[in-house]
């Protein structure tokens, strides 16, 4: 009997496994991810008071890494984040990135001034530590690009735009600054024609994929709770969009993840 081919090794570069959505069956979520070929995951911190819970998950699962940061929705909290606090928290070896941070003018749960101040504090921490900045940008392309350009002029820092949903202008400006871009299940949605055009043309060596789980499940899972295993569907879709084998897309995006998030340890190859 011919052996069944193993799925290509993938990385979910952005998920939220500390959220209550997963509490009752996290072991099952991790098992399904492994079965789908998802060898590593990055679970994202959105508030400093959840960092302990995020870090605890990385102790339970060797292939799980984490970030430290404050989501722009939380930027107006009572104790504003500062770069020194973020830098201190990155001493934990499982912390491989800074964020997510950035600007969200769609919901504006926090004042724009607070979001910008928090964004700049995270950038300072990324510059100080050398860890990549994880940027959230929604309905704020001009300010996002402007702040990144201003801060890069002060001193370079690595980073990516996560769950990229913007147009070619922000994509071009981010690429010029050396940033990577990560695409979520949104790229599979029927009305995402403009986004697919960007995903098809981003240089392959700057491309990542993610779930943003528990949100944004890709087709054919749309409407369900998202989970890391579903990054395989996004990978297959983007590979077809770009006209390359899924294995080639998986190999490139996995290599890109471990190049950008250099503190993360890649799992040994299978076989």
C-alpha cells in the first residue's frame, strides 16, 4: 500500500488561543492543528493583564510561541503601556514578538491619540529588543504608514502587517520599509477581490499566513469558530491564487515566519 503523504508543514502566525472560545477543548484544537500540518503557532497578547495566561499556554505546548502587547482597542486603559514595561516582559524566552499594536479607526474603542502613543511605545520596544512588531491596521492606512516611516527614520525595526486587508498603497509602503505581510481567511471571502490582487503580488519571501482565530474562519469554514488547523485552507487558497503548489507556499511562509520571528525555534523536519 502506498503511504499517505504528510501534509506540508505550516505555521499559524497569528491566533488567540488564550481566548475563552478555546478553553474547553484546547488539547483537541492543538491535535487538529497537528493533523493539518500546523507545526507551530504564535498566540497573541492583546492586554498586559492577560500576558500571564498567554505565557502559561506556551509552557503547556512546546510548539506554541507568544507575543506581548496591547491591542489598539485597549490603548486607552487606565495604565498606558510604555516601552520599558514591554521590554522587561520580553525576557521570557517564549516571547517572540511585540504586539499586536497599531491603529483601528473603524471601531475606535480607544481615542486616536491613545492609539498612536501606544503604537509608538511598541515600536520603541521592537527597536530596543530587535523583536518584530505585529501591526494591526484598520481604516487607518495613512496614519499607520506615516508612523512606521517616521519611526523607521529614527531607527529600523522588523515587523509585519497582520491580517492584511488594506490596498496596494499600504502594501507598497510597508514593503519598502522591509515589513512582511500576513493574510488571513478574509482572502478566501467572495467579496475580497481587491485583497486577492495584493496577496497575489506580495513577494513570496515577505508572505505569511494566519488564522486570527477564533475570528475570520476561511471558506469552507466561514461562520464557524476559527482555529489554527484552518490555516491549511488559507494556504491552499493563496497557493492556487499565486499559481504555485501548496507545498511551495507552505515551505516559503514557514521559512519566512522563522526568519522574521528569529527567537522562535523551528520544529525538526518530519521523517
